[in-house]
C-alpha cells in the first residue's frame, strides 16, 4: 500500500478534495497545498506508530552476542520498543532485565523477540499492512483535526478510527470455546 493513497483518502475526509485530485493527477502543488501534504504526512506517521504500538505490533526475532551479560540495543537491526522474550542458545526462555540502553541476561548468545516501531515514511513510500487504507485515513483525519484544533471533528474521526480497529481486531482473533467434559 502507498502512503499517497492514504493521504488522498484522508484529504477527502478533511474537506480537501481539490488536493486529493491534484495528488491523484500528479500536478504541481502550491506552497499551501505542500504544507497540508506535509502535515498529513506527519499525521500518517503518528497513526502508523500508534497502530504498531497498540494494535498490530511489528515483531522481530534476532540472535545476538552477549558481552558481560549485556545485550546492547545498538546490536539490533531496529530499535526495540518492547522486549517480548529472551532465549538462550538452546531455545529456553531465560530471565532478563531491561535497562535504558541494554538488556541484562546471563548467557553467551541470546535469541531476542521484540516489538519495534515503524520508520517514518514519506508520501511516495510503500508499506506492508493487512489493515485497509480507510482505517489509516480515519486516523490521519483525526490527527489533522487535532492539529488544527477542531476537536469536535477530531472526536468524530477518533470514534470511526477506534471502532474500525476494534471490529477488525475482533474479526481476526480466534474465539475458542472451552472443551466440554463429561459429568
């Protein structure tokens, strides 16, 4: 999915239909329109981070070397947001403690599972997600109205954004009933 598609839809939601048409056609934008696009781009990155931190985490698993019980955050390919677990080289979960710039764990090699936040994207970037662009656009419209201090409009888009995410997360989760037992 392209960031441009989300921004086009969000510009429709924020009553900027002419901007949406210009983005669609690829025509030259005025300075004011470029400023709106930059604001919508920032709003998109805020929403993307919110979705990754609260609803659909980006998980990574990496094997790293441990030096004096320390696993430096700089050893990871992405900056960790939350450590989910640490395993030793045999694949057994081990105890660990998280500090400001490292993880303390007693082993020689560790397998660390962590969640991370997405990188900031620009209008021409592409990103992977299973969520529809409409949900992202709801969030972008919400952030845009918050930025413009139109709180009543922001509340409307907030409700649509949260409700859509809840419904989608509810549909994707597996509901299991407990096993029945004979009396």
